[in-house]
C-alpha cells in the first residue's frame, strides 16, 4: 500500500545558507578575510565557536568580475522524482531519480529506473524542486511519502503523514535530497 500527499510541489525556495557546502570542488576558492576587498566578494561567515569569533569568508572574482557583489556564478534548479512500483513478489517498492535538470528528466529517469529494476505498475508518487522527499514505512509494510525544503522537514512531514494514515511504528526508510546547485562562472 502506498500513500502520498495529494499535492505535488513545483518549486521550493532554497535558503542560501552553507553556500560553501554546495559549491563544486573546483570552486572552493574561499578564504578567511576581514571583509571583501578589491576583486573579492563576501560568500559567507564561519560561525566560529569555543571562544573564536565569527570570521567572514571571501572569494576572489577578479577586478572586473565582482559586478557590485556578484559572486561570479548562479544557482541552478535541481529536480527529483519518487516512483512507486510493485516488486516481482507483489510487494510495494520504489525507485527515484534526483539532481535532474528538469522535472520531466527526473520523472522519466525515475520511471526508467523502476522498470529497469524489474518492478511493475511504476507510477509517479511525488516530485520536488530544490528540496527533499522522504519515504516512511510502517510496521505493516505500507509506504508513505512527503516533501520538504530540506531533509529534516521532509522526514518530519513523512512521519506525520504516515501516522495520520493509521500507520503504526512509522520510521524513515529513505530521504532523497535534490538541492539547488551553485555554478561558478
């Protein structure tokens, strides 16, 4: 048995925190500074702690690349889709596709993964843009899903929905995260 929220999100806002964690490895050119200077932009703040004061983090973008605070890049939406299916023994199962460039790519990728895994009755359960999808399972083996702006929120909502649907012993089975990606120029 499957259950899901009746709404499918088309876009979710992404809070721009922890920017350095989302940058590609080659773009990790940030460093501690006393504030941005010529050709630099402020990209975040190291919170410090244990008696260490917070430290601004800067990135060099070049003398003409700053653009008045432009960090030399842009955010790209990423999409994920969860698909319900039936395994060869007749039990409920799921497949997914995440970090896709479009919702149709995520939908088609998840359906293809479901079919390639030998599952039957593959159907889209939920899609998300720049967020997370959580799958909860109850003691009876029924699966439930919900989404959130991040993994924490998705888990909380999926567990709540599982319980609302009469599930006992609900626990998180899987969390799919597909946050927006930073692309440096």
